[in-house]
């Protein structure tokens, strides 16, 4: 399962648009909370080996709140979206 995700670390070439890499699906992880809470979660994700601290976007304040948000984008190998090729779990 972990092999389905491709690294998006700093220094690696990133596609300038999603259409340039049709075999890769972007998966977005979003954290919203207080500055302290978001920073703690980023450190927790780092501690378990999920993501490097510098892979997250800069903290962005949410208007009219004391909250901030950050996003991490990972790319997974794309699969056909044709529902006829999917197996039912039933």
C-alpha cells in the first residue's frame, strides 16, 4: 500500500499541472486548528514517519478566526476510474 504513494519531497520535480501526469492522483491532507495545535500535529506526523515538516505548506490564517491551515499533497499511482473494472466487496 505504501508503494502506491510517490514522494513529493523538496527537491524532486513536481508536475506544473495535474494534466501533465495523468498516471498520478493527488491526495490532499489538510490540517486546520490553532497555530499551536497544527504545529503539534505536524510534529506528530513527522515522529511517526508520515511526512517531513517541510513538506507541509506554510501556515495560512483563516479569515475572521484564530485558526490556521496547512496542506500536504502526496501523489499516488493512478488507477482506472472505470467502475466496471472495480470488484464489489459484497
